[in-house]
C-alpha cells in the first residue's frame, strides 16, 4: 500500500508495482508513455478506464518516487 491518493500496490497484482487504484495499469507505463511524447488526452483515449485525476495522481507519485519508477522502466525495457 502507498500513501498516495489513487495509487495502490499489492504483491499479487502487477508484480507489486505501484498502479492506478482499481486497475492493472502501473505508474511506470504511464510515465513511459508520456516520455514517448504521448499526450494526456491520448493516454486517456488508449486507457479508456482512466480519468484525468488518475493521471494527476500518477504524475504526483512519479514526482516523489522518480528513482523507483525509473528503475521499473529500465527493468521492464530489458525484460
């Protein structure tokens, strides 16, 4: 569990990585999409279950946990 609104983690879901609450969408996936120049509107279109608030929560989590999310991006790129 995390202390960030709208972000959850559970050992049996998405490998325990932080994700948008109630989904299987890890924060690192959204950060990587943004890094690849996908705008928020397109992210919301691609992940139709997400709301703008979910993206705000993801960006806030990333701001406070950059090292963790960067490591997850690296780990998943090399997997």
